[in-house]
C-alpha cells in the first residue's frame, strides 16, 4: 500500500508564500494515483483544498484558494507540491495529502483511505 508524507509547513505572515510537499512511497506506480490536499483548522472539519489527476492534466481547487494555490506533481520524485501564495490568516490549518487505490473523484475526505500525518501551516497577521 502507498505511504504519504507531508513536508514544508511552518509559520509565515499574511501575504507571504509557502510551498508544501507530499511524497509517496510503496503502492506501485505513483502516476496511477490522483493526489488531494485537505486541511483541518482547530475545531473545524477537514475540508478539500486541491486535487491533481493521475496524469497531472486536471487540477481542481476549492473556491477559497483558487487563484492563490497551485498544485503540481513530479512523478520522477513521487511528489506533489502545493504552492501557496497571498496566504491569509484563515489558511491556518494542518494540511494533509491523501489518495485512494480506487478511481475515486469525490472531494469528501471519507472517500480516501491513504493519508499522510499532516503538516502545520500557520499564518499570522
């Protein structure tokens, strides 16, 4: 089965940029997996942020991050990156990457069985 690990979180000021990554191991060919980013703020439910298709040709974003965040993948490195710009205080959350061995296109966290441990992103005003 595939294992996912996030990296690159930290603390920034509002308006700054940050990039976080999700690196996969195991599970066979990385390019067969769609990869999603979710986030969870304290006291809130986990919510969809972005998705990239297995072939990297289709990307999706929640309206709250569209135009500010960019998802990309490097299959040679088994890595998906999330470039975040113009960060806002409300972007503060633990960010998780996730995937499924099934051809799932849902944006609900419940549809995905493989998760990383998360990386904290804190944006202060």
